[in-house]
């Protein structure tokens, strides 16, 4: 054969073996073993080699269009749909939507290459891999449930900035519950936990971060508003009454399963809300069970053990009495107490001296209703005085609150931190360095 011949390295390696076979230095089965081919295929190669020479070893389809090549018109039609409806979708999610809604049959990789060619998707640079200690999944569903809140612009400025509370099982990767809330607060976690318990039962362990809802992050245990005198938050006290253990993660990587699913939800869930025209927390919470079912079908795995470790609620476990805020107060000589910036005056017909300096329990449900209990019996009261106060916001919720104010007022507000400058007579200014 004259001219330049293009061959692969595999085809070049076949030439000396076939030459030895044609010279009868080796047998067909030996040649087949060396080439890792069947004896039948070796016979075909020998015939082509004798008839066409070395060129007979070149694959007959090289340089020709494959029989399974997707027509350009089909790919172009898919690209037009992506430009119109799924412009900011990644190849994986875009391919799922094309298969579900537009009867596309070609592969995800074909779509990815087409999107790169049309500049609808950019190749991601490979990140530097940081190795962390591997921890195997738990064995059973409900054995360990990771919980986290994800503040984000979930409605892409079509609605208010809010948080998504996420409950994901460690053994299966199943989303056991999702719920939108105004912010990560004790009340919102109580509501989400109520829905979770009614749907799934009680898990053995909750794995959470060190947010102030879950953990007292101050040495002054017992400060009003967040925890009781034992230094346990209201959420922690409620889980203790339900016999659910709470474990705190020391880093984001430690609870990587819920952190990674937050990133996935911030991509997939946002786009699903946009496609369905959902702009409010109420409408989104109605849609979430449908999303959870579809998500779990795609991404959940089979646990090592088929046993479900969730426990049913006991008959004596009243969620209305447990998932509420409880604070101890001491009555004054005038039978008054202060709670949540209000002064409550107890109304009683018994001798007042009997209840002076008595310990009472203030219960506040998720709707803000107040009950004052003395020896587990409710007391009548009147609100004597209410003092105005500024809203208390922790650092994790600061941007959320400021963005909500900006959206309501239509004024752009920037969050800045002013550095503290010590006064001239501060001891720091009088240090002597030698």
C-alpha cells in the first residue's frame, strides 16, 4: 500500500505477531493469547494481512462517521431549549430536564460537549484535594441524622431571603425532612422537628453544628432568653426529654454530608422553584415533599442494615409540652416576674406570702402564647409593663435580617463592621515594650 498509513499503537503491535504466525513460527492459539483476541479473529486478521498487506490491519471504520452519531439538528434543537429555559443549568441537571420534558435520548456527555462548544458551560478547573479522615456511613436508617440550616437567596429576589432547614440520614443519604423558615431560630427548629417526628419518628442521634440554637456558646450559662440554668439550650432540653442524643461537630468537614447536600440543593432546588414559579415560603414548603421523594429516588443509597432505628413517640410524650420554650423564674415579693422584656403580675386568691420568692416555670409555645406554672399548675396573670427593646440578632443571621429590611424598604443597605478604637486613657496605650 502506497502513501501514508495511520495506525494505532495496538495495530502496530499486531504486525510482528502475525508475521511470526504467517511464517509458522507460532500457532494460532499462541498468537491469539499474545494479542488477547479469539482464534477466530486472528484468522480474519491473517486473511486481511495476506490480501491487503499491513493496511489490512487498520480498522475499517477509521475516518468514517459512526453509525450511532447524533444528528446535528437534534443537538442544535436541544441547545435551543437550553438557551430558552435552562440557560444557567449544569450539564447533568439540564440533561435530566431534557430527558424528562423534551424526549431527548442522547447521552449527558454529548450534551456537555455541545454546551462547552456553544459556551453555555465552562470546564471546571480541578480543585486542590484536601484529604480528611474517612468516616464510614452508619449502618441503619435513623441511627445518625445530620441537621443544618442553609441561609440563602432561595427565591432569587422573587421573594424574601430565608433559610432552609435540612435533615439528612447518614446511612442512606436520604433527605428525611426539608422546611423553609424565616431564619434559624429555636421556634423554626421546633416546628421542623415536630414535622420530622410525626413523619419519621425519633432518631437515635442528631449531628449538628455549634449554632446557638443547639449549644450554649458562652461561659455564662443561664443567661435569659436562650438557655436554662443548667447551661442547655431550649432545643437541647427538648431533645433530652425526647431521649434523642445531640452531638456537636467541630468543623464543617465533620458533617460533610449535610454540607454537600446544601450545595446541591442551592443548585437543584432553586432551579425547580424557578421553573414552578414558587416565590413564597408557604408555597415552597407545600412543594418540598414532592422534591424530597424525587431527590431520594436519584441519590439515596441502600443501608448496610435494613433495620429502621427510628422510634415511635411514647404515649406520654406530648410535643406541645416538649417542643416549646421553658424558662425558670423567681417571683418577687410583689409576685411579679420579668420575661421577654415584660413584667408579669401574678393574680391569686391565696395568701401572697406563700408564693413570695417561689420558683415558677414560664412556657412559651411556637405561637408566642405564655403560660406560667407553679407546681405544674397554671397561674393567672396580667402584663404589668412592657418595655421597648431593640431586636437581638446573632452574627449568623445578621446578613439575613439586613437583606430582609432592604427588600421591605427598597433601600440598599450594606453590612459593615466598625473597628473598635480604644480611648486615650486605655491601658493598652500605656504598655511599654522592651
